[in-house]
C-alpha cells in the first residue's frame, strides 16, 4: 500500500518540476512510474492549491489531463484488432513520452544547478583594473645592475619563503591591500625609522601577510631603487633581501 503523500506547498517551476518532486519524494523508479499513484498525488496537490485560493496555471491542468489519459490507457484492455496489428511487437508503453520529458527536464535541472554553482564561485573573484601609466618618463636601472632573471628569482624566493612560514588561505578581499604608491610610502617610513641600519624585506610585511602584499612591496622596492631612494642587497638568491637608504623626513 502506497504511503499517503504529505505535501509542503512549495513553489514549483512547472508541472514537470512537481512530478520530479513527487517521484523523488516517493523514491520511485523514473523508468517505471506507477501512474495511478502519481496521478492521485498530483491531483491532491492541485486540490490543495485550489483550497488555499492559489492560482493554478493552465500548464498544471494540462499535465493533469495527460496523466489521467495515460492512466486510462493503462487500465483499458488492448483490443483484439490492436493485438493482431502489432503481432509479436511489444506494445508501446503509454508512459514513455512522459518519461522522456522528465529525463530531459531532469538533465536541464542538473546543468542549471551546476552552472549556478560555477556562477557563485566566479562571483568571488575580482579582476584588477589596469593601472594608470606614470606620467613621468621611466628611468631605467643602470645597465648590468640587475637582470630580470635575478629579479624573478628574488620574488620567487620571497613567495616560497612566505608559503613555508604561513599557509595562504582563500579569503574575500574588499579592496587591494594597498597600492604601490602607498607601499612606497610605507617602505620609506620604515627605512627612515631604521636609520643607518639595514632592514630585512620580511620586516616590511604587515600582519596578516598575503601573497598580494609580498608582490606589491617587492614592486614598491623596485620603484624606489629605480628612483635611487633606497638600496637593496642580496648576497645569494637564498639569502634575505636587505633594504637601506637615505630617506629625508
């Protein structure tokens, strides 16, 4: 005996959505739908909607008619003429067209859910707008002072060292940690406070440390070196970067 249906009046996207809900709730095999049971439950739902003075869309009523028609075809015995015409061919299941619609709708539901999840994940990522180019002419570093390979190796070393000290975690960022201009001001303040002593690059980092902060501070130091405000020294690629300079207060 089929368990009585207990419905919560949920807003469904359409009759196929309601049918899938009934099938999943009753743990029914979608390929072998007990039409009599599902039809009764479907009509019960529509009756409850009408009793609560809820508008029943025409598409729900059309599906109700379809279910009752399928139910009638399954209850009526096949005529002898139809049996002779079909011969040994297995008669077509009246439910097949409905099953095909439900399977297609279920696929659309799953794809829609998957794309919705991807949209939520993408909404957590933000693309930085292109930075404005400086108005003053670029002053290149003296020739052979440092190569791009050495700069890349120094930055990679900083990032690897920071990853060992503290694991980076995913977090929501409302804005950039600070701009390169702000980072330059911060470096100059720290160098001024240190006086003649050399500062370790890692001492410039502020808690909590992030990958973005390491990169921005590194670029700020390069800019200050280019403008001959500070001097950076690194004995080997595995050693700490030391920062010093004569910053005027």
